[in-house]
C-alpha cells in the first residue's frame, strides 16, 4: 500500500481507510485483470457457432434458465470482478447496437487479451500493445469493407434475409426449425419496415410467449396479442370492425390530486352524493358509447358497477392493459390515447378489423387478438414451446434474428460467416504487420493471431481439429485469394461459405472487432486497482 | 486455478459456483434421471402412489396428499438441481396443455437422458446426439400420426372411443376398480359440453362420506351454498337474478368523503338515509321480478328480509366461480346496477327447478333444467378427503383427455402399442441414416421402449420377456397388440378396448424430446449466489 513519510519520517496515509482497501499495481494488476476477463471469455467460447453448447444459469432465487445468447449469459452470471464486468458491458452494448454477435465479441476480446498477456511477458509496454491493436483494427475494418458484398435483399422472395436469419438462429436451441422461424422473423420485420427510409421500428414487433405446444406452433399474428381478457365474463368474445377507445383513466369516480374532504352533515347531502356517484358511472359509459366506440381498452381498473354498465350497454371492455401495449395499440390502430372521459371524440378512436378472444390448452387461459389494424404496422410473434425455458430461449433467439434482418435492411452489405471474414482479416493484418518497423509490429501480429482464434474456436466447438482445419482454410484463402473460405461447421462438405450461404451483416462484424479492440485497450490501460478489501 | 497453476482472480460472487464440461453434464444427468426415477413407479395401471408430506411449521404439516398424478408429485417437490427443475417444468406444461401423461413425459425425458449419457460416454458429441434425436422424434411423430385413427364426432364409434379412452386413463388411477362407472360418467359430462373445451361448466363437488361408488353425475347444477332462512326451499320455473353488488351497505365511492354530524338526531337521519338507499336498491331489484336472487357478496339482514318478504328466494355469498357458473348455466347476466328493468327478459336466468337437497350431511342448492343445458355436476363421495382429492385429480385428468380427444378426434391403441410402434419406426430409420446420428436414433427407440417396459415392471411382470414377445407380434404384423396388464400377457388391444388419445402422446413425445435436448445442450452451469433472506 502507498505509504508516504513527512519531513520527520512519520508515515501518513494518502488514501482514506487505506488499511481496509486492496490495491494492485503494475504488472500484477494487468495480469489479474486479463485473467479475470479471460475467464469470462472462456465460459462463452464454447457457445460460439452453430454447434455451440448452452449454459444453464441458476438465479439467486433458484430459477433456471438455459441459453446460448452471450449477452444473456454474462448478464445472468452476476459477475463481480470489476474488469470482468467490462466484458459484460461489452456484450450488452453489442446487443443494444446490433442485437447479434454478442458471444463472438466477448470471445474475440478474450483472444486479444490472451495475446496481450504473452506480449506483456515479453516486456512490451501496454500502451504499445494497445497502439498496435488499434492500427491492426483499422486495417481489419478496411479489409472487411473491401471483401463485403452487397446483396439484393428482396430478390428471390427475400431469400437472402431468410438465410441471414437462419445463420443467426443456427446456434440456438430452436435451430431445428430455423427456416420456419427465420421466415416468421423476416415477414414480421418486413411488415413493419419502412423500406424507403431503410428503417425498422422494432417496437412494432411484439414478442409474446406462451408455454405449451411446441416450437413448431410458433406463429406470426398480423395484429397485436395482449395477455388479457374481457373484463366481464359475459361480454362478447369477438368484435368485428372494432372502433377502439383507448383510455388511461379508470372507470371509477375521479380522484382529484388535491387532498380534500367532503363532509356530509345531513341526510339530504347523503342522498345527493349517492345520486351524484351513480351519475358518474352512467356519464362515463355514455361518453364512451356516444363516441361510437364498440370496444374500450383501459389501462386501469373498473368498478363493479361500471363494469356491469358497460356490459349492459353492450360495450366490451378490457381492463389493466399494460402501458406498453396501450402505446402499441395506439400506433397500430391509429387511436389516440385518451386520458379523460370528457375528451373522447369519434376521431380519437382506433380502428381494427377484428378483436377477439382466443383460448389455449386446458387451463382456460385466454388472450386477446387485435387483427387487421388500421395502420397495419404492428405484428406479434407468438412463441410456443414445451417449457418456460424453451420459450424464453426461443424469444431471445428470435429477437437476435429480427435484429439481423433489421441491420440488413439498414445496410445490405454482408460478409460471409464460418470464420471466413476473420480469417481474411487476419491474413491482411499479418501482411500489414511486416510493413511496420516499430515495436507495434508484434502487437499487430498478435492481433492477427487473435482473429484466427475465432475460426479456431468454431472448429473446436464443432468437434473438428481446430489447428488442421484453420491452417487448411487459411492456405486455401491465400492460394485462391478467396476470402469466403471458412470452417465447415455443419459438415456440408464445402468450406466455401458462399455455397453454404452463411451470411453475416457487415455492420455486426465491424462492430464486433471495433468494440472488442476498444475494451481490450481499456483493460490494458489499467495499471492500478483500488477496491474495498471485502469486495 | 488454471492449468498452469496461476491463481485466477475471483470473477463470480462469493458462494456462486460454476461447473463446466463433464461435471456440468454429469450434474444435469444425475438430477434429471433421479427425478424421472422417482415418478417412474407410478406409471401404468399397476403403478404405485406417493405420499406427499409438506415441510414447514404449522397446521399444513398434517395435511398430506396421496397421489398417483405425476404433475402433482413433481409440483410439490422441492428440488435444487436445475436439470430436475426443467423436467418438473415440462410436466407442468403437459398438465396445462393436455391434462394427462404428466408422468410419461418426465419418465421419457429421463430415459432419453439415460441413453444420452451412455452415448456421451462413448465419446459422441452432444450435438450429434441431438441431431439424431431430432430425426428420431420426427419419425416417431409421423408414425404416431399414421397409426392413429379418426371417427366422426357424431358417430357411435367415437362415443365408444371416448369411453375406452376414459377407461384407459382411469386404469392407472385410484378408482381403477370402478373405471367403467366413472368412464361412463365422465364421457356423459364431456359430451354435454357439445364440443366446447370449457371445463368450467363441469363442476366437481367433493363430499366425504359414503363410498366412491356413490359418486354420481347430476345433470343439473349444484351450488355449494344454502338458501337463506325464511325463504322457499323449492322454486319451480325460477327466474334468477345473478348479481355482484354490495348488499351489506353501500360504500361511498367518491374519494375523500366523510360523514360528520353534530347531533344524535343527525346520526339517526343518516342511518335512515342509508337504510332508504338500501331499500331503494332492493326496490329496483324487485322491479326485475325475479323469483330467486343470487348475490356474490354478503347480504345483510335488512335487505335479505325485504327480499324474503317479497317472496324471493335469496342465496348470498356465492363465490365468484360459482356465480359465473350459475350465470352461464341459467343464461343470466351478472348485474351490478339495476336501472334497466325493461331488459328483464334478457338479463334474468331461467331454470325449471331450484331446490335444496341434502348430499351426505350437507345442504346444497340444485338447479335443474337450466336454460343452457351444458352445465353439470359431478358429485364425488368417498371415505376420506385424501381419497376425494385423488379422485378429483383423476377425474380432472380424464375430463382433460376427453375434451382434448373431442377437439382432436385422433386415437391410438393403448397398452404401450404406440410407444412400441414409434420405437420400431425409429429403428427402421436408424438403418437408413449415415453417420453417428444413427446411434442416437437407436437410443431414442430404446428410450421409447422403456415406457412399456416400466409399465410391465411396475406390474411385477417379466418385462424382458413380455416386451420381446410384444415386439415379435408387431413384426408379424399384428399392429393392434399391446400389453394386457390384467393378466400379465400380451393381447389384442382391439378386443380389450384399450385406446388412448393421440394428442396426449404427441404432446408427451414433443415435450420430452425438447426438454432432453435442452438439458443435453448444456455444458456449463453457473449458479448465482443465493439471495440472502433476512429473517424479519
């Protein structure tokens, strides 16, 4: 610990409570950080690729989830080590930005750190290493752009999009049905996509899960599914040509925000109050009814009396609709969200072709489907599966697929998967390394090695001999000058990824390499860790 | 520590653990197989029951459950092992989805994993095993659909099918000796629903006393309530008003209201006003001219007396479900306001006869000849509440299976026939498939064949011999053969009339394969530090 001495040789303390703090400096700090980050990357590395394995995570409350999604794994691992946490954030930012490749980014960071450790042992200064990585990263990115290809996303019945979705789903537990699910995801995204602006608002795709059935029963509903039923058991179960009144005020007497008291001091007052109270409900229902609405969706609850009045007035209603659903319905049906009964006007109603209750299984659970909305821009993917865990995992997988499709719509450049892009970059970086005359040369060369680690890891997970297959692919890439040679994970008999049609988006790959390099640089800059002792 | 011996920094929280590779796999296999073995002995007509005894302090300690139902057993178990939890989860889903086959699904998943473990030991990569299982599953399901048959819903054959399915389902339950009686009873109840799968209309009332044989199906609707004293006990041609309204006193719903008075007189006035308000409500109700008034909430003496004076029979405090059923059965609307007496005809329910009856020692209200004739009641009798609970679960299973059959209509032969045929289909497929997957397909066939084997074992018969002979019969082309668990032989299921619902089998195979695959894919288990609970 840092101790300083004053003029008289008495020690004094610089850090507050330093006796209770733990401190690591210099090489010790570098190594400890790198080892911690590597430990996380090691856990994830076996999940990479189409034959990657899953992780079983037990939450503090004993709930089990099984997943293959990198971001979810690191999030649920509840990592405590400060540097390892950086990797968690790395995976999450990839998830937020791109939505896919969350495992790959962490594995790449792990490989880079592994290389950095060797370089540190050689006595190269961390800043030189990070500079070298930086330059190598630029080269790799540039090369990625040159080898990328533009594809026509709409050609051949959106075949390219389906293929890309299949690549994203290939590594998940639902891979058996990747084609069907891929198609569902593509249709969903295209339904809500604004192709002119090349933009997709993912909020318009609702993913609803429901245990039961099997993954095959997953389907796309061109409308909105909400996990609610009609407020009164005897209301009609189906409303055709629905005019939807979207309310965010409860069917109850108003509760003014100001604190107030109404004092009743005579029987007359009491009776008046009673009449007034009854009037409230009648008025509310009348206001809704008069606007021409034939179904009311409300974010809040109903009083029994109001509920019955709604039934009596043949006005089906749904209560406790969640806030996000209310917004989604508003967007899809063109309804305006109405916060006060007085403001209900016919123009503010949303329109939909049909609102109906559907039932699942034996346990009598019902959900409400709003179909053929006026502005048809919202869809729901209803995911089914044998157990909660499968359903949850399928939800994460479909989310990944949707993100990939969105990215392709935004930017239709692709690179080929199966480790081919990484390998091509590695070759390029290696060539560049020889041109650098300073110490960075070593770091750049290591960067290339780290990039090769990805196809290595893929091959390993597929049960192939990693060294042979990577060497073979690399040699072939150099010989034929073909950047599409990768690892044949699916054992289809060809190592040309174009033939295997393994697509990955350029944006995702670029982001992976950039983010991983950034995090590694950050970790390499830490030379001092001060933490409370019991941390 | 890593391989070189460096001490790794602690990445996870204290008390959190991480198991990788073989260790992780071992853990999940052991857990899942243990759970499957636990429920294994309840499988089949000769399966045994389990006693579930709750832990924890207090009264609940003494309430034990005796059951044969897989879902109930698994649900009540507290397990730590994550893989075991997955099995419990699928069993629950099976229960919700089709209602029966909850034991089968857990056992099948367990057997699949047991076979999977052997393959892993032979150094076959889990992904290969999964690839094989997936092929096998599709082949098995295809065969299942091929061997199933369908009858027209109106036909007598379909009715017979239903009775046979009910008998088969009941044969593994406590009431197996009375299965003909109960099968008939359940089929009648389900057919009343006319194709709807809403089991709400079938009410099950459990009353200790008598024997199981005294249970019966009542074509009316029985409400477990009493008619208020001073009212007529028998009403013919009843007009029923079903309400959900406060009949004790009307709470003022306007926010912030307080009653403040400065003299005793005023109190009396308010009291009178309150009374008047209630009278007013009763008057409004009377305008509907009901002969019976059913309310969900409490009714205080005053309004009760007013209603009784007008010759209306009052039933108070019906629970919510009961209310909904009364409303559905009699075609009444549930009212909360009473301002539109002109809608009288459409809101009032109707039934031919309401009377108070005694079942055992309890008084109940029976509605016969309801407007909508779908509702009915199954009254279960039995010597103890434990038996009744178990019978209730069994009847629920049967009803679920029957409604599923009514919806799906496809049936297969029972007695392990479908499993053996599926296994045969897998074996045929395995001969055609190239690569290591074939081993996994064979393993799948073995796991499927374990189900009839376990059924035999549970019956105390020589499973090895029976299953072999069974297989030979199938190879000979006797495709309707199956296990005759009464005699411990194999026999023609067509003669014995053992049928099962295809949908239940289908769902069981699908769910079990999905779960096994899920567990198989895991190579790493991370357990977070358990949340600290403060004992407040």
